[in-house]
C-alpha cells in the first residue's frame, strides 16, 4: 500500500485504542475515527486510502461492508422471463418480509 494508507492506518489504530480506553460504542468509535481524518480535504487519492484503511480496521465498518457484499448478488427476474417470474419473485419477497 501507499504511504497515504500507512499514515491513515496509524491514525485509525490510535483512535481505536483511545475509543477502547474510553469505552465507546460502535457509533461513537466511528465518529471519533472520522474526526481524526489527517489529510485536509476529503477527496482524491488520500481520501480513498483513508476509506480503505477505515473499512479494513474499524470493526463496525468492516462488518457493514461484509454484510453489503454478502447481499450484493440478488437473483432477480430478467427481461424476457415473463410476468410469471416477476410475480413469483414479488411473492417470495413478500413472504420473506423483504419489502
């Protein structure tokens, strides 16, 4: 990784240690980490490296990213499958409580 990533990782690890010492919950920990952003404007490559380090090192963000990736591939009806396939998919969604 780049030096931007290494610097971001160091800042995040220090913030996580402080959050643990203070006994903060996930939301407060994330706010603390975000408040320690060290690169000025949140754009371009430094910000991308910050987000990468944040996703890899902050537990609540890592869990959310894994959950999002797990449900990224949803079997949906495709054009040409017909109305019956669409109706079945809708019924299955209603039964599962996904709507």
